[in-house]
C-alpha cells in the first residue's frame, strides 16, 4: 500500500479540468442491468483476488437483490487516486463503492466525493473496529468510510546477530548494535525507507509521533511540526541511521522492497517493514533463493545448512515491536491500509452501504489477512485461535496497532507529503536543527497552496 510514485498536488481542484475531458467515456456504464442492480466495487490492485472473492460472497448473501462486481484500479496508488477522482468529478454513475487509501479520507470527504456513513452503519462500524484504523476513516469527527484492512510496520531482526539473542527496544540501541556488528565484520545494515517517496513520509511521521509530535493539528491546517523538540529527536534518529558505521550505502534510495532484499541477501541485521516480508521470505526459502550464512552470519556460497531465515533448525528471522524513540515510551507506528467508501455518484447508496458492511465482515477480513497478508481491522479476529495460528505475526501487529498513529489528517496531505519528502532526502545530508525550520516552512507552504488558510 505504500508502493507509490511521488504524489502530486491535491486533486480537489487540479483534476477538475482533466476529469471533464473524460466525462463521456466514464458515463458509459450504469448501476442497473437486465440482471438487476449491479454495485461496482473499485479496489486497489494489491489484494484484488481477495476483494473479488468478497464481492462474490456478498452477491450470494444478497439473495438476488443486487450483484457486487469487483473492478481493479491501476497498480500505483497515485494512479488509483487519479482514476477515482476523474470518475467522481465526471459524475460517473457506474462508481458505487471504492477502496480509499487511509490518507485520502480528508480529501475525498472535503471534496464531497465520499458519502458520510449513515448513523446505523457508523455505529455498526465503530463497534469492534480497532481505534487506529477507525480514526483513519474519519474527517472532522464523522465517518466517511469503513476500515477494510490495516497495516503497521514492525521491527524484523536476525536473532543470530543479537548480542543476547534479544531485539533492541530503542533506535539508539539498534544503531549501537549495528555499529558493533560492523566493527566485527558482520551484517550491519538497518533497512529503512529513505527514498524520496511516501515511505519516507511514513518513517518520519512514525518517529515524530513516537517522540510526541505531529505535523499538523487536528484541524488539518495549523502547523505543529516545529512545536517542542519531537521533530529534532526524529531527525537525529534518521541522520544517525544514515551515517552510522556499517550503514547501508544506498539508504537514501531505500524502499520496502530494497529493505526486504537487504535482509534476504544477508547484508542487513534489521529492517523496519510491513508484515508481508515474512511470508515472502518463507516462500523464497522454499524455492532455495536464500543464501547460506557462515559463522559470522555473512552470506556464503558454501552450504552451511543455515540461512537468514533458519539457524540450527530454529526460526531466525523474527518480528519485534517497532523501536521506541524515547526509552520506555512505545512507538506510535504510522498505519497504512484501505477503507471502503460509498461514492457520491452511486444511484443505490442504501444498498451500497449494506454491501460495505458485508465486504468488511469477519469472513472477508480473515481471507484478506490469511491469503492477502494485510492485517484485519476487527478486534475479534485477533482473539480467534484459528486466526492466530494462520497469521503468525498477529500479536506484534495487534500491539503495534494499539498505539498507532495516522499520517497528517488534512485535505492538503498530498502536498504536505511531497514537500516533506523533498526536504528529507537525501537522509544523510539533513542538519536536524536547520531541517526542523525548513519542514515547518514547507508544511505552511503546502497548506497555503490548497487555499486552506485565508
């Protein structure tokens, strides 16, 4: 969900002209057919197979009253957002239900593109949904979407490289361990998302929130990033990771994929990443694509019987809580995921909201998690022994979600993210005290550019 290209300006105004040109072809379909009412469900490409299964399940549950048809949006998050905005501004009545990246809620609500949840549906969604994902579906204290799935980063580490076999609890401890490993000629990289893209925004926002700060206030316009010393602490961590002895030399080009590959290649001791990395590594190990490691933990072509994944027959690649910025204070990890909203263009909003309740029910969220890898938003699943067995990182994910943070909730989010990542890359070159002031100025610029401040 974070594999996105560099975001552009807010779509609220910028896409109106482009959308108008596309109005005619977008209106070709409608919400009814000879077979009855058809509700279109436009979804992200990642997880499309599971979303299609959910659509089929909900069609069956509707008993002939309507059919839910899953339709796949483009692969890139920006392209998904662009297509939805074009359909909405073009009044495409074939658009009923849509998955929204958690960072789009404020923008789509402010633009009037997403219909607020009716009181009954809002109460149903609020009951039993984890608090962090629920907050990501709100704008100005009103629910505009229903959380479908969520995501949170964890610390992934190699047990064989830990001095006492235990993972670090803070970023400073982790960097100290990594530098000690480098001095011994052992794997020492810390995989992070330092490239100029959305992943860098997530890393910074997590560190900032974990230190007690925020980018903007609850109103989405008041700039708070320079308040207190939280931003300074966050930037000091980022600078230290990038310039530590034995650091990944390409840290400023790092993304989720390179962090995963750095670990699988045997060069990294740690990575902060999403839960998808564990099933990915298991799959690659089964294919024989992981290198063996020598007595120092370095990759070798000699068959030692041990890999990054398994050492002496025991699991070696393990999850742990995301490191703290302040000792004793749990990290507040920035969540990802998708929410489901009903489009303003739907000709059958009542049925669409009924379908939303079905699409995110326990059965469909379980399938999304077990077969698609994305964590559920329903608390009940995390208490289910069958789910716990099928989803090995459930405990760490649940604990992380309990103290989660969200990205800045603002209609100007895309501009904020673009300007912050411009300022923070390359990570190794930032000067923390100076960069704090630069970030505050850039966020003010982003908010002003959207006309949110008179």
